[in-house]
C-alpha cells in the first residue's frame, strides 16, 4: 500500500507539472495513471476535470469534477466546478440543483451570506427550485427584509400552484400576509388561487416547474444535502462558535510565538528552519482563509516532525472547514492540551454529527456542557450534577430520541456562539437554581426545554409553590406542559407540587408514569429516581418497590437495589408479615457478593434477620446469624454476648464458654480488663448454675483480694447444684470454699461429709 501511495503521488505531481506547462494531453495521461493506482482519491479527477475543461471537452470535464466531488465527500470547491461546467453546457436545471446543494453546505458551516449567494444563483438558473425560494424567504423574514420575503413567498405560492398543491400555495400566501397583512398583491394572489386562476401569465417561466434533478446523487453527504440546520446558529456565528474561535486564536498565537523563540533542540538547524517556514506559511494561509493551501502546509510541517497540539488543533479546524471530517477527528484527538480542551471536544462533536454519528456527537457535546456546568456549582453538588448529565446522555443517545438530540445540539451551538456565552451560562444557572430547590436541574435541561417560556412557567410555578399557592402553581406547570408536552422536567415539577399539596397518591401516580416513560426511553437512572420518589411518598407501595429493585439489579446498581430490598423487608414487617420480611432480607443477602462493600452490607442484613429470629424465639436460626456476625464484626460486644446467650439457649454450654473466653481474652488484649468482671457478673446472674462461669468470676475475685465475694459466689453455685441434684458438683464447689478457709469452715466440712454419705 505504501508503494502504491508513492507511485500515486509521483503520477499526480507529474500531472500537475504538465498542467502548469499547459501540456494537457500529457497531464491527462498522468492523472489517468494516478486514478488507476488509487481510484478513490479526488485529486486526479479534479486534475482531469481541469484538463478536459481547458480542451473544451465539457462532458468529460463534468464527469470528472463530479467524481472529484463524490470522493471528497462534497468538497465545495469541486462542486463549484461542477456547477460552472453544467452552466457552460446549458444544463441550467442541474446547475441550479448544484448551487442549491452548495448553499446548504455553506449554511451547515454557518456562512449565511455565501449560502444566500448560491441560492440566488440556483433560482436564477432554475426558477422553479422550491427549496431555494423557501430558504431565501426564511432568511429575508428573519433579517426583517419584508419586501423581499413577501416576493419569495409569492413565488413559492406560484410554484406550488403549478404543482396542483392549492392548500400549500394558500399557506405560502398566509405566511406572506403575516409579514404584511394589508398587501393587496398577496390578497389578490390568495383570491386567484382559491378561484383556480393562475397567479402569473401562462408564458411566465414560473408556470411550468420541472421535477427536481437527481444529478447530485452521491456527490454530497446526505446529512448535508437533506438536513435542515438551525437558522439562528447560522445568523449568530459567522464561521464557528465563540468557544472554538477563542481556542483557534490561542493556538495560532502559540504557533506564531514559537517561530520567534530560541530553540534548544539538538535537531535545530535546517530541519527546524523548514518546519518553522511551513508553519509560518500555514498560519498566513489560515488567516487569509486559504483553507486548501493551509492544510497542505500544515501536513508538510507534520511530515517534517511538527507534533504540537496547537498545530493538530488548527489542522483539525481546517479539515472541518473543508468537510474532511474523518481527518478532522483524527487531528482533534491528537490536540490534547488544556488550552483547547473544551473546544476540542466541541469540534469533535460537530465532526461526528456531520458524518452521521449522532451518539458520538451527543456524548462529546454533553461533556462540553457538563464541564461548563460543573464550574457554576459548589463542589458538594458535583456528584449529583454528573449523575444527571449521565442520565441526559443516556436519554439523548437513545435511537428514539434523535430529534431531541438534534434540538439539543442546535441549542448548544446557539449558546456557545454568543460572544458573552460565559455570562449567558451564569444567567442560565441562576435561573435553574431558582426553579429547582433540590438542585436537581442542569443546564442541559435549559437546552432541551424547547422554549424559554417553558422555563419561565416552571420558575413561576416554583415561586407559587413557595408561597403555598398550590393551585396556581399547578396551572402554571400545566402551561409549561402544553408548550412542550415531551419535556419531562415539567411533569416532574407537577408531581412535586402535588406532593407538597398533600396529594401523595396522585403525586406518586404521576411519578410512576414519569418513571415508565424514562424506562421506555431507556434512561435507567432517571427512571430509578422517579420510582424512588414514588416509594418515598408511599413506602408501602410494594409493587413499585419491587419494580424498582428489578430495574436496579438489571442495570448493575447493586447498592441501590440492596437499599430498596431492605426497605421492602421493612415494609413487610410493618404489615406484620414477618416471614416475607425475612425472605426479603435473605434475597438481599444473596446480592451482597456484588456490592461495593460486601462485609458492611452482610452485617447490616444479618442483624435484621437475627432480630426477626430472636423475636420469634427461633434460637437456632438466630444462632446461625450471630455466628456469622461474630466473624464479620469481631469488635462488636453486643454480638459477642448475645452469641454466648444463644449457645446457652440451645443447650450448648461448652460452646458458650468457649465463645465467652474468646471475648474476654479480646477485652484483656485491648486493655479493658476492668470490664471483664462486669461482663462475667452479668453472665452469672443469667446462668447462676454454670460452674464454668462461676469458676472464672471467683478466680477474678480472688485475684483482687475479694475473698468474701468469691465465697458468696461459690456458695450460691453450690446451692443451685444441690437444687438440681448435682451432688458431685456441689461437693467440688464446697471444697473450693473450704480451701479459702472461711470463718465457718467447719460447717462446710461437715456438709461435705454429709453429701458424700448420700452418694451411691
């Protein structure tokens, strides 16, 4: 492939050399050779078109210029050549169609004056070109040129009448009347249409419109030829948005400054001088809007080693101006510098949009707006704002929301086209903060509202709500919904007002409907937030809670699903359905393996399960839960003592003592020996006949010289043993008392003798 490229370049260069010498046949031979090597490159076809044009072989010139336009994805330079040759060949209808397409492309680049020039050429050559007249009428109307706009609307009416579209012709007259209600020419034209009379004489060129030509098929990208760019963006931005203009200025200044800076690079010298010379030429061509020349000079500089972010950014913008969007994307991705960060992402969004990759475009546009918006809010709100932008991106990139995505992109372009866009952003943030008490709105909501009047109504609704004028607030919210029925923040505001009015069930139903809508749009996060509002209002709405849990689980949001699974268990418990509550907690327990902090979640859920088991006196089930809790949270004293007690309840005294020893040793190691006696005393009070417990406590008493307390403790144990018929145990206990030499030791010795006589 590299060899082919080299051969192609050699043939192309020879062709250009022959062209400069006006040796047209030799040039044709070299350009033809280049086409045979790489048939999808536009340059040799353009060379062939020029050569055949000079030889006055117009049909071949036209064919080659069309191929150049097609393989360049609609380069305006080649399309102008196509139109010029078509005009020379008196293919006036086709030439008009070509100029129409060029105008559309100029509009897509927001060059409104150039677009209008081309539309005027189009209707001069093809008077019945309806789309061009519609464009001109719309521009004149927006510019306040009423007379020109009226003339275009009347022409549109005449064309439509000639196509037997009577109703549409009358609509064109109505649009003209909105501009000049008393214009007698418009009124007369409308009356003639109603009576079936021709607006113009039969010999007028307007009276026999021809069908649209298909000669441009494949020459212009469909997104440009068929699209309908936003007029306001075209009027407000002369070439590109203010954000990108500023970044371009910085990039050009940086490159210019480098030309005059001293370089310490070892590779300086001839190579550095050549790069600087090429960059200087490129900057000069870029300032003079000589796009093709500037691209060639930047490319040469980069082939010589230029690799600065500023150069890549500038070249990306030039490729974009030249409709080479794939190349522009590659350059923008290389222009990684903080100075062009937002402009780079915005330009990537524009380029992806131009080649029809709407989802990629929206992702980049939303990143730009999110970054701007983050600079307007306190750090504490950042996490919530990012989450809301994630929701917006998920919504706008849905296949069902392409129209809304386009509106969002147009609105963002309009916002950033304003020279004072930073101030506009601050104003928008202030208004959004007023509308949303909870801080749940973002600048993205402003751009998707569809009308400034929608936000004004929501603002008024919020103000009325603060004053507790709930009915008036609801009326204002309904007004916002009427203006933009698909704008869900208006519906959310209505639900919030209903909730504050105390109409919890109605509000919950509204939130549920909103959540279902978000689910249809595949906006999982927004759907979950709306379902959460339902269960906040109606905690015992179990069906909604289960729907929410399933939604969160399916989308990998384990922690949120666990919260609601636990809440479901609590709801069952409030309804006195302990079995279902425990079952819900068990389900939650199974989910913890994929949670962010498995240990914490298991501890929390096991405590809930154990509480139910304890209340139902199901000691064995409770024991299983507390054994795991003891392993998960060994520092928790309540768990340790409860576990010991449960071992006693199920008749596992030996396990109880072992568990107690582990706990007591743990206290000693943590230098909390004083607490050991207190805990043992509590345990002995509950289990006075447990010799192991008494033995441990009595030894501690003796260590502290509390002999009498030790004796009293052993004495009580002996009595308990005798009461239960444990004579041998009682003899051992009384023997321990005797070893302590109490004042009445003889009595204890006599008791031992009597007990031994009772043994078999």
